[in-house]
C-alpha cells in the first residue's frame, strides 16, 4: 500500500486516485470467532500540499464468523471512511498524522489503526436474531421452546 509521491510531483500533478486490495499478515479482527473474508479494499484520493500529503478514502471488507447471539453463520460488510495526513517530519502528535520518508507514503499503519478502532466487537446473522434459549439452548430463530 505504498504510493510514491515523488512520481506524482515530477508529473506536475498534486492529486491522484488510488485503489489497493490488501491482505494483512496478522489477524487484525478483534471480533471473537471472526475473520476477514478475502482482502481489505482501500481506495481514495491522495493530495499534495507542500510537504504534507492528505489522504481521503474508504476501507471496505467483509467479516465472517459466528453470530454473537445464536452461534450461526454471520456476515458483516465493513465500510469506514479514511482521512489522514502524512508529514515528512515533526508530527504534531495528532491522531490522524503519520510520518512518511523517502517520498513514499505507506497506508498500512493508517488502515490498521482505523480498522482496529472501528471493527465491530460482535457480529450477528441478522439484527433481529433471537439467539439461544438460556435454559435449553435451542436456536430461537428456528423453533420456539417451552422453557420459562
């Protein structure tokens, strides 16, 4: 997920669109019993303003795993906006500023930080899932039980 801003500067442009499909090496899904199905798609626009680089885009993926209520199959379509600034030196300790060097902006850490801070803590098979009976354990989406 590297973008060479030197090439952009040499071309005389100050803005470019980008799109990446990326697979993280480590498991970054904090949702229990869930994984990313396929790749994370990162797309957006990069703009140069002096030595600063502004990135606005979107991060999309599909998370699959176990429903937190009924333990059935669940799917969550993750989509979050990414808006970060890259600086060459002396970051202002702001949450959305990242360093870049050698004229290359690497989006990996910004995407990772966004994902870790916005990944859902649980996923459901559907929002109206009734879950499991706490007494007999039957799936209340499939059957009614006589427990009180």
